[in-house]
C-alpha cells in the first residue's frame, strides 16, 4: 500500500528557549493532526525587548501521513 504525506507549517514561541518553542509547536500540532511522522525546524528567531531576549520563536514543517 502506498503512503502519501503532507507538510504543514507551524509557528510557535516560548519565553524559555528554542527547545520549549519546538515542544509547544509539536504539542499544538499533535492536537489537530493525526499521523505525524516528523518535523523540521525551518527557522529560529528571537524577539528582543528592552535590550533582552523576550521570546524564542520557531517555524516548523510538520510532516504527517494522509489517511486513506
């Protein structure tokens, strides 16, 4: 049986670090998408406020298998 996957993009943020932003993005995607097989971090950025890092942001590609 052939498998077909789809990729969707998710943007997530955390005030703690990039790892927590990735986990937040995965946790939210996992609530909506079934059959997640992997993710790829496309971009990492930080928001700066008053000379300090305020927020860590990630842009993720979430890969999941389409159901038949």
